């Protein structure tokens, strides 16, 4: 079995690996980078005028034959596996052939398709196979077993891939301090031991070594803010962080407040609503209200997606209602909603809970939002826990799996692995590894 990590051996984001065995090839993830060649934030707008082959030449897209829409002559790959619905793991799928077979979780597929419909990036995935945790299946020369993992994405998987008597475990992105910790424990009980290679994500490798805060503790801190603050509370968070949405909703339940989400977040919740215990504005979660931001509403109208604008009208809350009774709400906001916030009365001195990665604060759009909060004399506090494993959790995986070699992936600090784990093998992007 030949393994090629096209991107991820020395960076977080842009994950993509290719595996080959006896003429069969599969790819795991086709992510968009988080950083560019200078180490700054990756901006896809810089490359919008380049053709697909030019993007391959510039090493923005990985060089994989039989993979892209413009490469129709060669044999297509035998399967594309998507570990979860964060763009750094699937974001380049719009360049791919339409005859590829996808293997992914149901929740992951729904989110990718929703994003394609709302933002016009691509038609829904048609050739797909729904994977189930712990259930192995064959794709030509490979046997693949997915394992549901605890992560800030709702439906995230690790993959055990077997071929030619060899076993490779791709950890994907994971943690054990979220609301799916039992999935991680089940993984530890059931994953095979003594695998030939463990591709281990290391987002937190090289960061200060402290235990990650539990999601339940985040919920408690948010609840305390809601009890202590008299006026409106804003929260900046990802619409895809379902654990965090559950935390906020649980925090408002005993209080005289409602949780206001924008129409896109409401669509995410409704899309996933039957796959778990998720607040869904269409299914009786009375303290969940829906706001229609100017920017997003205009965009949806422009691309003829008006059904989104009317779907949640029974739960709609207006700027006027928020301004009249700001003390009744905690409201999810993002930088594109500045025009809406400037039209709401009574926001001076409000509280903003920042519940995202600190690195986003360096983006220009976020700086404009922070400037607005300062103009309004708002208080910004950080309450957050990340989506990735701390060092102790990484060690639990290594101690359980007992891999013959550990290959760093999804990390800016591969050299730090040597101080943490045995049997580390360092590789470079695009290097072929013979297991």
C-alpha cells in the first residue's frame, strides 16, 4: 500500500491523502488550505482567475490523476472519503469530476449540500455512499472502517484503511472534551491494535500543554454570563459547531431569554435535526428564534433561494423586537451582520461572548466588528474550547493503538512529535510512503 500525503505534513488545513494498492486508488479529504505559501490566511479570491490546471501547477490543488473535472481521460479514483464538513477537509470538492464515488457520513453530506445550495458552489453530491461507524466495507482493493469521533464538526470520522495485509489509521480531527466523548471511548475500545501506521492530527501539538476545557464547562460559563448581564448578549460562534449551539440553548432554558440564530444557522439545525438531539426551529424548540440579516437575505434572494427566507417565518424576530427588549435575547452574530446591528437600538454597553478560535480576530472583517464593539462600549469576553485533542488525548490514542510508526499530519509542529511519541516517521508533502 502506497500512501501520499498531498498536503498536511507541515500545516493545519488543506488535508488530502491518496492511497494506492494493486492498481486501486482512493483519496481521503480534499480540503482548502487555511494558510498560503507565506503563512498568511489563505484567500481563495486571489486564485479566482486561474484555471484548474494552473491551480495544480501552483500546488494549490493536489496533483491527482483521474480526479478533476478537466481530467476525463484517465481512470477515475475508486473513491473519495470525506472525514467531516469543515472546509479545510472538503473545500475543494467543487473542482472534482462528477462521476466520482463519495463515501461520507449522512450529516456531512447534508451540510456540504446545504452550503452548495446557499452559496452556489456546486450541485448536490449525487454519487454517494453513507458510511456508518464501526461498519467495514470494501472499495476495490481496500477495506475501510469508519469510526465516529468527537469533534466540533457534527459528523466527523476516523478511518481504518486495510490493504495488502497492512493497516493504516487516519485519525481525522478529533477530541474527547465535547458532547460526543462516548464516541471517542467506543473508538478506543474497538479500534485495532498494532496498526502499521497512524496518521495522527496534531493541531494542538506545540501549544501550551494544558487540559482542554469540557463543553459542559463552556455551557456553565455562558449560563453565568446570561444570569449576570442585564442587557442583550451577543455570541460569535460557528453555525456548524452544534455542540456550542446545544450549550447556548441549554443555558437559556431556565432563563427569561431566547437564543436568536440567523437564517443560515437555522437551516443547518433543521438540516441535521433528525440525526440527533439538536435544537431545531421547526420542531418545537420554543426558545430558538430566527433573524434574517440584510446581507444574507439579499444574497438568498439574488440566487433564487427564497424558500430559505420563508421557511422559518413562524420563528422570525425583527430588529425592532430585539431593540425593544434586548434583555430577552442572546444573539448569534458575525461580521457580515454589522449593518443590522447598527440599526438596532439600545446596544450600548452590551456583552459579546467570543466563542471561536482566537486567530480569526486577525482577519480584517473581524477587526471591523471589534471596532464597532468598541464604539458601542461593548464588553467582549472569550468563552471557548477547541475542536481538537489535547496532548493527553493524543497519547491515549497512541497508547491504545500501539502503532508501528506515527506520521504527523494536520500540524504546524511535526518536529514536536519526537518529544511526545515513539516511532515517529517524518515525511513531506507529496512524498510516497510504502507501508
